[in-house]
């Protein structure tokens, strides 16, 4: 959401990432986008904070278009270069 994201570690420590302010058009699919981008970042062995930052950016971008599927950002929009 507008506040960003928080992650809590098993040892009780937490991390947070702030969201950049946007003027949302449609929030449909923002949560799904966040989870998908976060899972992808963790699968790519990104540090948790970096994966959270990317996921928050992805969710924000998803809010800038009408509809869930059309709002999902591409890898290029997230600044992810393909390897391999």
C-alpha cells in the first residue's frame, strides 16, 4: 500500500521499504503483482530488502493502469535484465 511493505524475520527483526507516492488509477491486482514480484526476486536469490523494494515498485506500477492484467509491469519496466 501507500506505506510500502514490512517483513518480519523469525528472530524478531524486521525490515521495511517505503513506497514512492503515486496517483493510482486502479489498485486491482496490486497485491498479486507484489507477491509475484517478491517471489521472483527471492527465487533469484535477491536479498530480502532488495526483493521487497522491487515488489513495492511493481505493485505501484500495477496501480497506474486500469485492470489487473494490463497493469502488471514487465521485467523491463522493473529494470530487470534477462540473463541466460
